[in-house]
C-alpha cells in the first residue's frame, strides 16, 4: 500500500507470520513487580490503572470510527481533550484522502432467481439494464468478437484484478458488470481506488453466477444506490513530553502510538480502541515522571485505509527530525480476551531497540521475554521503512470477531491491557529515565514493506 490514494480493505484476514509462543499463563499475566529493581520504575508501573483504560475503551467503542466520518471526528476530539486534561499541549495534524461510502442498496432483478448481490469497495452507483452477455474472465481478449455495447457483462473471478475486469468491460462499451466467485461462497473485495472508467458492478457467489449464466441473452437490471467516493479529512493527535532537565537532555525521541479509527460496522473495542486507551493511560502516567528524553504520544487516523495517518506523519518530518526518533512502540489490538498470547512484531522480524527494551521489561515484569516475529499491516510500517526502530504489540492468533460488529467492550481483558501497558511503560522508562547511561541507540536498517505487509487487499 503506497502513501497516496489508497483503498478501504473490507473484512480482510491477516497473517503475521509464525512466531514462538510465550509460556502459557493461566488467565491473566501476573505482574512480577518484585523483579523491578528501580524504585522509580516500580512507582511508574503502580500508577497504571486498567479500569481507567477499560472505561476509555468503552467510551470509544460506542460507535464505529470510520476515517473521515463524524464518529471519527468525535473520537479525535475526545483523545485531544484527554491529552489536554493531563496537562499536554496537543497538535492536531490534518491530512486528506479519498474515502468511500458503501452503497445503501444493491439489487439484481429482471430474471427469476434468489440473488444476494454485493458490491466492491469503490463500486459506483447506477441503475442500468441490458442484455446479459458472458465475457469469460474479463480479459481484453475475452471481449474480442463479443458485442457488449450497452449490455450487462457476466464475468468470473480469476487471473486479473476486479478493477481491470470492470475497466475492460467499460472500454468495450458495457453498461454494467456482474462478477461471480470461482470458489464456493460469497464474493467481496475492493477495486483498489477510485477510477473514472468504472461502471456499476456487483458480485455474486459461484452458485449464483452459474445460475445466472442460464439467463444469457435475457434482460437484467442492476441497481447500486448510495455509493460515494470523495475527498475526506482525518487527523493525527500528537502530545509531547519534553525532557525535564534540558541541559542534561538527550536529543532523542521515543514514540508510543495507536490508531483511533475502526472499520465500517465494527465498534473496534479491541481494534483499536484498546491501543488508543493504553496510549492515553501511558501519557497520563508519564506526565510528571522525570525523563531525559522526549516522549511523544500519538493516535493516528485512517490506519484501516492503509496506514494513511502514520505515513503522513513520517513523511511530514524533516530528515533531521526523523533521525531523532530512536524508537516507535505501536499498540494495535492489545486487549482481546480470547485472542492468543502477546507477541511483538517488527517489519522484517529482526530485533531492534524497541524489541530489546520491551523484552527486557517483560522479563523483569513477567519472568520471560515477549517473543518477537515478523509482521506488518500496522502503523509501525512507515517508521521501519525509514530505518526507525519500531515494533507492534499484538496478541496472536486474532480473536474470532476481528473486524466484525462483535468487537465490543465485553470481550476486553483488563489483565491483558495492564500487561501491555506495564511492558511498554517499563521499556520506555528504561531508555528515558534521567540516570540511563546506556549506549547511544543505532538506527535500524530501512526495510521496504511489500504491499501485502502494509494492508491485505482482496483484489482478484
């Protein structure tokens, strides 16, 4: 997923690569505070309040927070107020993107049958009728010798992208497109981005598509209402804690962050109100703690649309500012009751300053280091691509209701929230405390993310 105009990915299934699992723990992790030798670190950890984190999640998950909508704007205002209530000066960083509103109505009619059509992300609205013709897989050659002018084209999934099938049909003169699955089950996906060449297009299951094929030559009608593509605005919310003693301060910056948006239809209690709430809690906890390193707390917008907010943030930084950032701690889906064990993902699977600090903190707290593995698709990716040490905290495997309406507060574990908050808090404090005498951290190598490692898209 590149940094400019990117798409909304619907109901994707993520896989972050295999990692070793941490030792089994019955129920919640038992904080091993007796292993913490530094009394200031112990005091910091004691300030973390899982009940407060839980209540913040509950506030955020009342409605889906789709980027560019009023519900996301409400979440942004809430996060800003919370940071300000802790005593921070807050910056709202706006950015624009091309957003999509899903159709309010999708219908296939004109022939007998039970049809359950769906639309692609970026399908356009329209009400078109015409003779049904078949064009195989929708490749350019499949239209040779086929008269599709003003007609509705039936195409099977496979070989080329959904978008290219629709464009090929449009350029051949078709009025509309029906794409059906090549495997059992319904078909949903994305066209990747807006395009002026698109014509109304719907999807059917394999069985429905094969049944519709019996009606070739008959007149069908397809209707899509309410679909809209337009330029929209989201914001990143940034709060910074300056070093206490500027004369003895380092020039380094550590960042703790999460994304405050959710996908359409999902309250997003775990994804990612949980990470947002832990970020806010750590901002509160660190506010009056002496440190010699700048700490920034950021919630990013439009992560679900392709990491748009975090890409915008990193791209907006002058190179001198990027060089100051020695670590980014990304909190994404950190509280699900029924997800697996805590893991720490880096873009290339290699350790860096973030993983080293976090594993040492986990060992002090829990008696064992949190395992690390390879994984992208979250806001640590833009940092890693610029050579900034970055890692994403997440539980694996995912909960069954990932990106569904069931991602609600009743499935959040306060114990998991506390465990992650303690590990990140202890890790950041170890590097930022005034008496820290460790070596100057080195920048990680730049790692280029593949498209799939940024955000999986169902486009074929």
